[in-house]
């Protein structure tokens, strides 16, 4: 059994995304190296994540949910560093992928990286082109879904082997270097299926309603609130209006490095996060990777 790389996430009732997370990291790293924090100790999580390391916590609603979540994840991550060289950490709908053109699987690629650093993949969102893609997603996402958009907010420090703190939401880190190597991507699955998107948003809207405070008084992502949701179909129809471009992110990585800077006086670091409003069609080599 390998003991170089672990994966860590937190989940509550997101069975669709958890299945994808487990298929990807369980296959690439081994389930014994997957750590799933089960918020609310759901029976569905326990059943799906058999063979993984499940950490059950109370599921009481709280207006500082996201802050509490990342405090816990940061501390678990640092504890795991005593036993693993690298920990891949992120939300359950985020999967770190190595371009098959690199000729290495995720475990082989990550194991070869230097330690005591944070590695930031380029963030992309898998989108469901409802005007072109009729097939539902079963086990495999890429293939039935062939289009992505650049998502700079999801270019996150996701592979960690240093002691620096990650911010709430996982978007920034107290680490003064940027390592964004060629061929590494974070695939965000929120928009990968219209029906699953609507169901997930219903669950998240219900959570914020249960918390009982508005967006200004909560440490929860704005997109969890009903007032920020908008019309689901309009969100997906808009994907067809974006300009298409060939799959190439070299200039985006260059812009990330050239704009890397302190995030005010917070101690965190950031780079410019400009949306290019482009859609990219995935090369076939990615089909079946997740």
C-alpha cells in the first residue's frame, strides 16, 4: 500500500459528487488513503465511502460553517503531513487531474514532486452544454461532458506538503510562492449536469435557510443563498453564448505567475483572477479520466 499521497475532503449529502470523488481518488490513491469528513454523519456517506477513513462530526447548522470547515480541514491536513508526503485537499466537487499527455497517473506525478510546498492546478469547470449533450452522467464525467470553462477562482493551492494555512474556501494560502506546473488541472463539477446542479442548489439553499441569517452575517459562500441563485436554466443556456477556443492554458499559467502578490496585509497570497469568458473543448485524451 502506498503512503506518499492522501486525499481529504468534507461532505454532507452530496452523493453524486462523492461518488465521483471516491472513484477518482479511491482508484488513483487507494481508498485507505482517502479521508472523508462526514458532516452530520450521514448513512449515505458511510455506505459510499466504505474502505476510506471516515471522520464523523455533528451536523448542526451554523452561520460560520465555512470558517469552521476550513479550520478543521487545515488541522487535519497538518496532522496528515506527519504520515504522508503530500495531501490533496478540497471540496467534494473538485478533482485534481494530471493531463494524460504527461504520461503519468496522479499518484506517480504527485509522488515525484518536491515536498514543503503548495501546488496550484489551473482551475476549470466542467459545463453541461444542454443544447448539445443529452447523455446523463453515470460513472464517467468526461466524455459525456466535453466542454470546460476557465475558472480562475478554482485555481487553488490543492496539493500541500508545507505547514502554511489555507484560507476559508481554500482559495488562498499563507505561502509566498506559486507553483502552477504544466499539465495539472482542478476540475470543478458543479455545472457538469443540469439536474444535479439544481438538486445541489436546493440542498444548499435549504441549509442557509436553516442557519437563519443573511449572506452578510454568515461565513458561507454567497452562492449557497437563494437570493444569489438566479434562474438555473438561464445559467446553463448562457454557456452556449461563450466564445470557443482550443485547449491551451500556457498563457493563463504565465498570467498567474506574473500577477502573484500578497493579498493586502492578510498574510495570504493571490494572483489576478480574470474570467476570459471562453469555452474550451476537451481533447479526447481526457475522456474517462474522471
